[in-house]
């Protein structure tokens, strides 16, 4: 690791077992040229030598100077700022491996920061932003030095998965490499460091992209054991499995529309508990049943009895939305005046409505989901007449009317391991482990087409959601895979769509 800091306590060195495991994850073709851009004490040079990479094919750069490293590689550039060198060099490489420095750019020496701010981002037009971290600049620079077909393996901070400034880099890696794998340890693998880390492996630069694979481990030791048991480059999509790949795939947006629930503009006024509704004397006709929190959708389907239980727990599940016939009711008139006196009609998201007191709701949803979950998006199917959702949740609307069992089949597809492998690419992961998906992200997920026969789907979905919310996502995915992919010959289109196509959001028909 190149150390762009003067204080020795800030230096974190890569453990040799990790370096050796990473060196085995990239295939070493006979003439492949390797770059180590952040040498530090040379642990990756030792790992490459141990893996049998010819020393003459290893090119090493570091800002510091350590004795005894020049005999471990063919070219050694000590005392060299890698970012400045990368901007000027014409050299290109087949493999890049390393552990870049993890320092915000405002904390690095001025000359290093100046070079980072000159480094091109993946789009080739913009440069690295000042708010970024040094590891981001290193990875951008390394992408520019790769030959077609090349690969890289970096150990990165957990911010790789959630940092805003790195969103374009995450997308670029998933689009420009044929094979991508992300190994995440929730706890650090480095002594004295608390935060987790990520090992990023990407191979086949410029090839047709597959579905990235992502695996999470509780400890660094578990991650090391998994890497050590991997004997070659990642070439498969999703979880390692013996099942056949899906025979047909579609974007979820080809099947359903996902949209934000109704925007009240003033939840304190428009959303009521049952106790509040009764206390104000508001008739049932003046309110609409809604769900407003992720904790309201914690089963595979929400039925009337489930919603009534939430109501009886005095949750805010009534939306004040009086019809014309309700306006003459004394309690409704009084509550409208109360809202006017409090300035509700002047609120930014309320004043554009006509009338101001009627929140625009989406059509009756087929399902409801939260955009923020630990395990990726899943659908709580709606079996409650008249039920809708507010904008803390998303609503799901299938483009065609489907039997309940077929809806459950598509919901199972969304839980499959094939989809789980896409979470790291399309979702935004926060430091606490939560995944955030916007409606468009959910619709862009590529899902396997479930079998035409949806027999047993509702029971299977109940079991899968129960496992998911019980903290066992692998079991949930296994249940989903069994239904969706269990018999490849059954996997015929259940929605008259057999191949991915651009996201088309149509209206419900039939």
C-alpha cells in the first residue's frame, strides 16, 4: 500500500494471506503484464512471486522508498506519485492488483491532491471531484491503464458500496467487465481498524458484462477463508449454484410499474390513527385506508385482517381524503377549517393540488414495498380492498391483471439469487448495511421468468418472506430459486415476454 501520510499510525498494511488469495483470483496469462500501483512494503510482490508470476512482468510504483523490493519485480519506481505518473505514462497493463490509500483528498499532500483532481473519471470527460477519497482516484487511474481483456483486484474500504462520489465508478465496473465479484467483510480484516472492507475482483475488461456476484461475510477470517477456497477467477453470475441458469429473463419494469406512494405534503394533518379519527368525529367515508411505514408490510401479503391489526395498534393508517358528499359533515368541515387555520393549503406540496385536501394516490396497488431494506427489494402483495400507500413506501402495479398465484410467482422471481447478484450494482448500500433502491432501480432489475404454472407459489412466497425477514436471505433465495428455476423445462414465459428489452412502463390492460 502506498502511504500518503506522514504519521506511521495511519499506515495499514495488507496481511500476506489476503494478498496471496487476491493474487490467485486473477488468471495469469503467460505474457500478462502486472501493475502494483501502491507497493508499500511489497506484500503483493511477494504474493505474485509465490503465485508463479514471472518477476520481469511485474511493474511496481510507490511514493515511499523501501529497500530490497527491486529484485521482486522487473520495474520498480520508488519515490513516485502514482497518480501523476499515470496521467503521463503510455504504458498499459493486463492485470492490476493492490491496496490503495484510504484518505480524503483534502488530507493528502498538495501535489498528490493536484494529480488526483487531474485524473479522469470513468466517463472520460470529468475529473475526480475534490470530495472524493484517494482510493477512488487510484481506481479511476488504473481503469485508464488496462488493456482490453484485462483485470484488476483491489482491497477497498466499505465506502465502495455506498459513497455518493463513487456511484459512477461502481456502474462503470459493472458495465465494462465481463466478470465482477465483490467480497464484503462486515468487520475489518486489518488490525486496529473497525470498519469493514471490500475485495473487488473484475476480469474481462471490455467484454460483454455478466451479472456481478456479491458475497458478504461477518468477519475478515470468513472472507479470507472464502477467498482461499476460490481457485480461479470469477466467471459465474450470482451465488455459486448447481442450478441451470434461467432460460428467460426480463426487466421487472416489463412486468410491473413501481412508483412512489401518495405524497400528502403534510403528514401530521392528513394521516390519522383510529383514535384520532374517532376523537375528531370524522366519518369512515372521509378517510382512506393506507399503509405508511415499512413495519406495516412485514409479511408476504397484507390482507384486511392484517391491516385491521395495524389499525387497532393505533398506527397512522387513515388518510384524510373527503369526497364531495363529506364536505357537509360538521366534523369534516371543522377539520378542513383547522387545516386552513394552520396554513396547510399553503404548504409547497399541497398548494398545487385542486382541491388541496385530496391527496393524489396511485391506482390500487397489487403490492407495496419499502425502498430501504437489508436484503434488497421484495413485494408485500396487496389483498386488502381499497388499500393504498403513502410516499414512505413504493407501490407495485402489474401491467396486466394476474391471478394472485402468478403475482406471487413474480414476487418470488424478485427474491431469486439471480436478482440478488444485481443488488450491489443497482442499489446504494449505506454504511449500516441497508440497501436503497429507487423505483427505477427496482424496475431495472433483471428477473427470471417464472414457470407458466404458478401452483404452490403463494405458499412458497410465504415461506421465502418468512425466511428473509427472519434474517436468512440465503434460505429465502433457495426457496425462490426452487420455484422459479427448479425445473428448467417448466420455465416458460408466464407473461408473454421472453427477453430483456428497454424498460417500458405501460398501463394496466385486460
